[in-house]
C-alpha cells in the first residue's frame, strides 16, 4: 500500500475538520485518554493565535503527566519543567524570545536540561547531550497531549538562553519553550515531505 492510500485510511478527508481541535469537558476524559495517536500527530499544527481562555487544571495535569512518560536516558529524567504563571514573567520571556508575542500564551512551559539527574558513567558533555534530548522528548510528548486535549501549541526554539535563565531564575539550560492555549482558528495540516524523500535506507 502506498503512502497516499495509508494516509487516506488513517485520515479520511471528509472527517478531517471534525477531529481536532474539539470542545471537551470533564466527562470526555475517558475518550481523550483513548485518543488515536495517529489522528493527533497528523492533525497537529503550530498555532500562534490563542483565545484569552484559561486552560482547565485537569488538562494541565494530563499535559504534565504526558511529559512525565517521555523516554529518557537511563530512565533518569534529566529535565525540569518551569510552568510560567505570572503574566509579568511571560512578558519578559517574549522579549527573550526575539519578541515573539505568542510566547505570552495561556500556558507557557520552559523545558530545561538537567544533566545532574543522570547517574551514568559518561563525560559531562555526553550527559548534557542526553539531558537536552530528554527535555526535547518531554516537550514533544506535552505538545501531542495538548493537541489531543483540544488545545493548540507553538514550539519556541529561538530565544536568548542566558536571558531565559535569568528570567526563570535557574542555571539549567533551556531547550525549548512550549506555548499552549485554545486556538482562535482551526488550522488544517500542511503537506509534508514525501516519505520516499524523507527516509534513507542504509544497506551497507
């Protein structure tokens, strides 16, 4: 079966607009926790315009729980998550992130590498590399969970590391900022690279 037919089966165009984002309430939690991961991944789009609407506490808890399930080096979870609550700190992060205004979102998470958590017999450079990977995976899991919950997000990678450290008062290396909220408008998935262009088979 070729790529086009696989995507058609996984993601029929006639139901595409009705999948995500969607209205949810507490009664939907069982349905959400059993979401089809392929639908979530294929529908996710970066969102820069959020509703001025508070995210429910139970949804925030699920996002954190999803980040907690991410694979990490040796299972040591070499990362920390800084949940930015205060509006003033969010505004400072906007400046630190090249004045990207959407950093001031309803939910702002700064993922930082913490190599000190990784108790493995490798050099500091290797442990730091592991911890950055850990933080990146945790942010990815949080981003997918956000979409499954009817939310949208934008991944921020352009920021001044030292400024972010100063703003959130840490010596840990920030790897990404994840901004989450209810989208103002549903964005349709963009075409991606063909799998035949993306995948490089190595035989020798």
